[in-house]
């Protein structure tokens, strides 16, 4: 039996723009629309069954349908049970990205442009910062913490261990690939080489980094990021920041248009 874990996020993220309307819409669909759709589907199926019996009279056999109902209910319960860990992880990940995103929004006061959830080829970049110190890709890892024992992340510049164990997927490799993708994108769109620093943040974790480890990839708790940025030399003037942000925003809108068009074709 796996050891019990807990979320590293203590407080829920602040609310987002339009969240009340989103919640109202979701509640409206769940409370006012879905029950009627399910009821209508049930009676349509019942009517279809009665018409089938009308044209093809058969002797009633409740045992067969009882067995089918029990099997379907058992399958549904099994699927719900299987999905619970994934749903919990998704909810925890969403909370983590929202919390980090709201924290990064404060950096706009220091001249940084902030982007969230950039879609790439079969991957996404959780957050991107572009400002005086350069460009940064930020990967958020909202991993559960053990209830007891050593709850720290150890980083030596190459390898990373979580509570003494190596993660199944190496976030360092992932962060490097994201930074390279953004570096190429900005160079092709702006015509200028822009340094991109990969960053991995672990909300709620204590990160123990060896001396000199934070060179190629920064690994930290999100609250430590402003101090790192302040210690970096100014690399991009305001005009370059605006240019890079402009082209990145164009890329985001282009990707969204392509996805919307693809979804429209899929529905046809």
C-alpha cells in the first residue's frame, strides 16, 4: 500500500478573472441542463425498448437485465476508482500552476511580460517570463509531499532527487527542451538571439541545491525567483522585451486559431 501523501499547496490560489461566471455556467449546466438531458435519454431508450417489444413480442426476463445493470454499475465504479488519483493529481496541478502564475504576475511591476500555458508540439510550457534579465521558461511541478520523513528536493546541477528518490520523468531534461524550443522560436520570429533560462519550480517544497548547481537550469521554490532575477545582469532593453513579447503573443494567437480550426473540422 503506497504511503499517504499531502498536497504542497497550503492555500488555494486567488480567483481568476471571470471565474464567478465560469462557476455559474458550470453549475447551470450541471444543475439545470444535465439532469434533463439524462432524463430525456433514459425515456428515449425506454420508448425505443417498448417499440422493440411491440414489434417483436418476447417474454420478460428481468434476470438478464439485472445482471447487465450490475456489470455496468461495477464497471462504472471501477472506472471512477481508477480515475480518482488522476483527477486528484490534475486538481493539484491546476492549483499549483494558478498559484505560481499569480505569483509571477507580480513581476510585471519589474518590467517583465508574463505568458501562461504556451502550447508547443505535443507539449506545453507552463509559464514564460520576458524582461530585463532575459527570457525564462518556467515548469511547475506540484508534486505531493510525504506525510512524514524527509520532504526536500536535492539538486546537484545534473540530477534531482525528491525525498531521496529519482522522479520517473526528469524535469531537468524537460526544462532544457522547453528553453531550446522558446530560444528557437524567438530567434526565428524576432531575428535576434535571445538567451532563454530554463527554470523548474516546486511549490511548497524545500529545495537544497549544491553550490554552483543553479547554472544551466534553475531549480527552486517559486518564492525564490525574484531574488534570482534581481541578481541577474540586465540583458534586454525595454524595446527588445516588447519585441519578443509581441512576437510571442502573435505565436500564441496563431496556435489558438489553428486549434480552433482543427476542432471545427473534427466536429464536421
